[in-house]
């Protein structure tokens, strides 16, 4: 499957997929029978309360009265009765599909009911129930005793999480026709989720705790897909999506007095076009044979001197056996040219009619404005002074005495393109605060949702990152089923395993879809966290990054891409007739093995392409400007893996692959660069230029060996200094007098805050009960 087989993918990257697709992914196909159970629970109760009317016919006051009656039903002690009421509320949140004629109506009523439920306090009621279910030790112990866990073990949790997800997703998505009270409602909900009441932790932290509890093996019945989807949507809602992030970045630069951004990166990427990928071995062999036919007609042919090296190139283990550049008479070029197949079909038709060709509108010049860091100017001047004067002036970038005229011009050009990032300012401020803590006083920290989340996550952040990566590993299509890996299929496997071939095929599709959705939610939420923490404070971002790197995130993502990425992106693991809301309003056609195999007729799978781009962006975030991590890419032989990913003709995905190749080209050796000139051209054309970055030649200082560990250790020391300065209370402990008398210390009355009893049980659960105590170690070290 070479470049010829892959057409340009019409994919638009965003915060999430379409609204109905995001709602459909909440349910597994094995959960489909539960939709009618929810309807039955609602209708039994509704018809007893309201005779001869339908929900859609009630006015708002009557609807409110009925919801209040349902919420009262949640207070009962009997667990089964409570579950029936919760199912009736879930049916409302699902859009009372029994009364609707088409999908649009279901989605409309789902939104309408979600706002109604929120206004009457349903979310808070369900949050209390969720806390009860999480602490339900009986469910945990029965799940631990079972040899195989199925859907039945997580029924209550799935109902609660589904209602919460539907409310978050319906309220989060803005539509033009929304009435003003809905907009007010949305802001109130966002505030409620971001800024916890009664000094409790933010809602996202409860979900993170569920993830770690699941991974530690204490609660194997937790429905992980629903937890992760809800966690991602809560972060997206409270912190903001990519466009909100861009606006925050612009605002923050203004506040810090920095010049505006040279361009809007989201817009630049939308206007980029995919390049034809480098050619691969099968195509190259065919083209070689064609060329051998042509060569007799050519008197002079340039001898390809590269063939002899290819055997020895360690980075080309499964790449093209010949130089890519040899393919010059079918220039399947990087400049938005047409593919081989497109040429064959279009060229004969040219004399008769001229179809519009996109190439005409291709923008001239490079897409990105070049950037220069202060450090780059200093390095350039240091090298120039050493060469022409024989000594250096440290960080002085103004004095140009004794340097020739062309150097003056170069410095002027570098300064024109100088870019100071928000991170640079934050690092500088941090250094000053560390240097003069007394004179500068205490730093003013803005209480943003991001800051509150970081403070809440701080002490268990390594565990959260390890847990997310464990689940990502279990869900990756390349991972083998190991006995020690966690079971993420608890909320997709039915109680009775399939007996017919058709049922097995359906379950197979369901399991694959389930894994894809987990990968999508983890990749999206990790990227959101990294981007928001980076904007909030660079050391918060570095702390998360470092723990991801320590938890082997880099080889994990490379392992994920070490598969046939085209078949992953075009995978058809969905049965559209079973998707919500379609399955609720239309009769289900008879499924056959053939119809399941054929799948839908989409060109690609949106969620899989979205996941791939997110994972590449995470890898970029982790490795950018970090030489030790770039060397990890080289050591794990990422170049051939990444080059294969260029087969996907989608501009944004190609851009992030090319960025990852660019940072490591100087370490791959001259031969790799000579053999991969098409990839080098693509990097030149699509990736931002750093004026004096020697990425293509490898003569740079950075290409020489140095102590990688020192770099990570310095970074770690800076992060720890930042965390202890800002978050370890009391901050002035070094300067406070110490009471050394045991009697008076123990005799002090400790004033606890009024709200302490609200979060005390949560704190006990997380810090004391859920932490395993290894008594044997205590005895061992006596």
C-alpha cells in the first residue's frame, strides 16, 4: 500500500468529533438492550404519575415537577429502586427517543432535558451517588472474586456516568439557537466543575482517582471507557478547547507586554495541503523496472552513487531499497503535485477540457514565519567573536565592534525575527523569585481552573500519568495480550459469551471500537493537560512531561505507530445502524456477516486519525528542545516508523511527523539524509525555520555528545524548587521561630477550617485506606 493507494483525506481537526458521534461513542454495542430497559423504567413510572400524556406534550412547569419527583426517588435506601429511578433519568437525558420520529428530534430533546436536569440539581445528586458507588466495597470485593468481569458488574456505575456524560456533553456544546438562560446555565456549570465548593477537590480529580483505583487492581469493575470519556469532556469544558487556548495565549502575551504572535497556527494548519509521501520499496521496484526500459533511450544518465550505501544504513531496516530521489521522471513531489494515478487519469483528458487544478491556488512561500530565540543570537555572536576577535562578551548582544559588516546584517536579521515565548518570561521570573524571595515578596497566583486542577493533582500526579499510560498500552492495537496487563474490557463483554459467528464478529468489532475510543480519549486529555499547563506555567508542564517520560511514554507512542498506520486510520470498527441515536428511532435491519465485514463507506475513521495526530503532538511536546529525549527517538529507531506514517495524506499529521524527523536528522548521519532527500524537502517546505538551526547538516554544537542525565537533573531540580516554593505551605517556615517544647506543641489546640468535615472522608479514603501498607517490610527492616 504505497502513496498511490492513499487519497488526500478530507479531515478537519477539532476539539472533538460531531455531537452525535461523540454521544454514540459513549455506548458499546453490547449495551444496546439497556436502552429499552431505560425506556421501560421511565414509562412505568411516568404513566403512573401522568395519565394519558407524553413527555413532549408537558409544559415546562409539569416537566420540572416530574423531574423533582424522580430526584426524590433517588433518596430511597433500596438499591434496585434507586437504579430504576436513575435509569428513568438516563432515558430523559437520552432524549425520550420513544416519542421521537428522527435522530434530530432525539438530539434536540436530549439537549433540552440535560439543561432542565442540570437546573434542578441532578448533577449534584448523581455526584453523591457516584461517590457512594466508588466507595462500595461490596461491589469491589465481588468483582475481585469473579474469574471474568462483564457488563453486569458495572451496571450502576455505567448508568450514573452516562447521565453525567450526557449532561456535560450537551451543555458544553454551544449552538447558535441556544436561549440566553442556557448560556447562563453553561457558565454556571463550568464554574461549578472548575471551582469546587466546600473546599472539595475539582470533579476531574475524582475521575483521576477512579482511574488510579482501577489500575491498582482494587476496582476492576470500573467502566473505564466511560470514566475516560467523561474526564476528557470535563477537562475540555472547564479548561477550554484549542481555539480558547489560542485566545488565552494571545491575551497572556498582551498582559506580559510581548509582541503579538506572528500567525494563528490553527489557521495556518487548516490551509496547508498534504504532500505526496516518500516512495516505498514496492513502488520503487516497479519504477526501477520502468526506468531500466527508459535508460536505453537516454544517452546520458546520472549514476546513482547511493545504492552501495543502502545495505549499511542502520536506519533503513524496512525502508526503500533505493534512493527516493531516483524517482525524478514521475516527480510525485512534495509541492502539492498530483499523484501517479491522478496524473494517468487527468493528463489524457487535458486537451479536450481543463478541469480546475488545485495547484493554481497553492500559496507561494513558506507557511510559517521564522523564529529566533535569544539563545540563538548569543550563540551566533559567540561563534563570530571567537572567529574574528578571539574572545567573547558573554550574553552581550548589542556590542558589534570589530565584527565585519555581513555579521552586523546577520545580527539585525536575527533580531527582526526574535521571538520571546511566555515560557521564557516565566522561567526568568522564577529565577528572580528563587534568588530574592524576601525582597520580591510572595508571588500573586491567579486562581484559574488550570491552577486549581494542578494544585489538586500535584501530589499524586505521577500515579495518574502511570495509570493513563497503562490503560493506553492495554488499548493500543500493537500490544500483545499479557497476563499481567489490565483488563479494560469489563464494560464491553456481555455476561454470556457469543455462540454464533455473527455474534462473535459483532463482539470483535465492539471490542476494537472500545479500544479505539479509549485511545482517543487518553490522547486528547493528555494533550489538553500538556497545552494548558504549559500556558499556565512552564514548570507545571515540565513536571507532567517529565513523569510521562519516566513512565516510558516515548517508546509507548512509537510502539503505537509501529503498525500499518494506513489500515488503522481506515479501520471500519463501527456498525452505523447500531449507533445512538440511529438505533433508537429506526428498526434494526438484519445484520449479516457480509454487512458487518463491509462496514461503513467512510474514507477514514475520524477518531483514529484524531488519536494519531494527538499522540504525535504529545511526542512533539515531550521532545521539543530536549536533547536527551531527542536521542531517545534516535535510540528507539523512530525514523523508519515515522517515515511510514507519512503515507497518510493529511497535512496536519504529516507536519507533526516531519517536525519529529527534523529534530533528529542531525543525529541520523549523512547517509540517511542523502537517502531521504524527499523527506528533507518536505521538512524544509512545511516545518517552521529557525534562522541558524543547523538541523540539516549536523555540524551543530548540539550534535556532539554530552551528559544527557545532567539536563534532566537540572530540569528536575528547577521543577522541585518551583513546586516547593509555590505549593508547600507554610512558605516562611525557614524564617519562623520553632517551638521545641513537646508539652506545649502537643497541648496546642489546632484550629481546623469549618469545611474540613466535608472533604475529610475523601482525604482519608485516598491518603490512608487506599494506600496499601506493607507490614512485612516493617518487620523486615527491624
